[in-house]
């Protein structure tokens, strides 16, 4: 059995897509286990950038089975549009499978997402307004519609009719917004169903079988550990479980099948939307990193908040996920910096804070403790061997590995596949 898992160790946008794309070269299967089209990966190869939203990053490899798993919420219209964009770029998506158990996103989810964010005003979460949270809410409320329902016209029509009536009442009475026409939505989604029918499979069975057969299976998480809806900075989190445990549930496998768990760590920190961010840089240094790294959302285009690397938060993520290795990304962004700071822990009123606080009011009051590293002041994007990295660069990498307590398995020195230094080869 050879499996690996790629998980964001911070607040998302760590460059997981690139790491998955690289590992997928030797994978037989790539499984996306949670999230929806609120997530975004960009894969760069051959000088071209391929933004992905619902597609597993392994879609670039025609011989690799790519699975949208049970824990994913699927907007059929968005998925079909993404498939068409890839086809126009010469990428064949016919090796895709979609779980029969995956939940379906509808226009009423999107409108409710928009309405609730607007109603919250200053208390808004900062969602992408793609209907992901309301879709997961319906799933937990046991009124969600799954892909297997969408494939059965009579079952789908009955469930959709009930949901549209309920959502229209909510939209009209509570939010004062226009509802939806049931017949129009029914026709639209039956059309999507026919186009997606060849791809809809019992992927739980597929993944379990392939793992038992000893295939190389790669699990891909969306978002990141610090956005986990139970263990992250709640309520400024996503609506699913972007952790190793969540990946087991979302892919339909047992925990003993999960091995070689990579925590992807950006060489600095970023965060999108609201929520505490102890190491945030609201100065010229933050602007420099943001502009140098083009830190703007793949899905939304909005500027990301930027800060120094927070190894206290990553240590917490490492414990949540049992990371086996770290994959360090965007290291080259720091090439020209005179000095680089790393948060090693937190203090409150002069005392060390040992745990990662659940209370956000308390988290806002803590003071980050920093260690300063000298910058290497050298271009590293053309280096392909760990030993050839500048001594000060290796000192930085080894320092953060020691602080987090997890060995480094991969170092990325640029956006393309070729700019990847592999220390631990798992396939």
C-alpha cells in the first residue's frame, strides 16, 4: 500500500496544488476529499498556468484517475464550465470520477450565502459566496441532495420541489429577496445530470479497492487545517474538515489507509477574509511580500493578508494531522530580504501561552514571540538540489523544521513543476 496526503498547514493558499501536481506524476489516483468551488489551486507547467477550482490537481495527467470524493460539495454548472475551460486548453478530463455521495450546490445556496453575509454586516465571515456553507448546512440538516439523487429524475424532482419551496420561503420572508422558479431549476439540473452521468461512480468503493490493490493513491485537501470548522479559528473557518481525519471521511477510507501526510507550509503566512492573524504585517514589508508573491485570491482576486511564518500555528496543525513531512513553498519570495522573522510562540502579559487558544478575543490579545534569521540574498529559483541551497537558506529551513518538530520532505523554489526539490520520495 502506498498512499500520501497533502494538507494545508496554515490558512490556505499555501501552494498545495503545485505539491499535489508534482506528486501526482507518480500517482495512480488523486482524490479530492472536501470543499467546493470556493477552493482554488493553480498548477503551472510548460509556462502555462491552469487555475483549478473543483478539479483534483492530478487532472493534468491523462493516465491518473481523478476523484471528486464523498466529502466534496459540487456545483454542477461550475464543474462543467471548468471542464470546458480545461478542454479548450488541451486538457482531457475524461479520467474524472465524481462520488455518488457528494452533495450538490444549488442557486438557492449561493443566494442564501450572499444574503447571510450581507445581513451580518461587520460580523461577516468573509466567504466566497459560492453557496458552500449553506450546502453543507443542508447536508447536516439531512435535506441535502446528493449526486446519486441528481441521477434519478423522480427522486431528484421530489427532493428539489421540497427544497425550493423551503428556500423560497426563507429568502422572501426573512431576507426580502426573490425566490427561484422550481421548473426552471429542475430543467437546468436535469441537463447537468446528463452531461455528468458518465463520471458519477461509487468512489468510496473505487478508492478502497485501489488502496487494497497497492496502487499509489494521493489525497488532496482544499483550504487548510487552521480553517477546520471544529479545530480552526471558529467562526472564521470553512464549512468542512480540511485535515487528515477529514480526508479519511471525505474519501471514504479508514485512518490506517492514510500514510505519508505532507503539511504544506508557505515560507511566510497569508490569510484571506476575517479572523485573528497574530503575525500579520500591516506595513511596507507586508506590501512587499504581497506584491512580490502576487498574493491575490485564485477564486476572488482579493488581496490576501500577509504576515511572518507562524510556527506556533503550524505546530498546532502538525498535531491535528500527524504530519510526517513538511512541504515548504514560496521560499524564493524571500530571496531579497535582509532578515526574516519567524514566530516561535505566543505570550500573554509576559507569560508563555502553551496551547493554541480557542477564544478569539484572547487570541487577538496575545503577543507573538519572534526569532530573526539572516536573509540569504541570493536567487534560488534555478537550484534543483537541497545541498546547493545557500547556507543561510538551509539554516532558515532547518530552523523552522526544528521549531515545528516535523522533517522537511519537499522544498519549492518557484511555481513550476521543475522548481521542486524533493528530499523524501514517497512513491
